[in-house]
C-alpha cells in the first residue's frame, strides 16, 4: 500500500471543491431561466474548459456525468426555438 502525501490530498480536495462550485454556479445560472440557448451553451462551454483545467484528460467523464445534466437544464430552462415559418408556394 502506498501512502499519498498529505499535500497531494489537500490539492485534490481543493480542486474537487472548486469543481463543485463551478458546476453548481453554472447550473444555478442556467436554471434561472433568463438566458438564451446560445448564452446557456456558452456557460456550459466555459464550465467544461474550467473543469478540464482542474482535471486534465477527463473529457469522457465530463461528457458522461455532467453533459447530460447541463443538457437537461438547457432543455428545461431556455426558450426553445420557434418553429420555422414556411411560406406556402403559390403557383402563378
């Protein structure tokens, strides 16, 4: 059994706390429901970049764990695009 230095554990704990804060903040801002879809997606992109700065190489984990959560929030709290208005073709 190898022992992990206490400073490494403290650093991992700090990064974990920062991860929770960043993700919770992004979720709360999206859930306020005052953003456009593009603004909400920009927040998710910025959150993803920050998460990958904290935990490099964890792209798959973000996509598996957090992306569905953000997708659900965006679908629920951002206005969906209005349906396309198609003008009927009128022959001359």
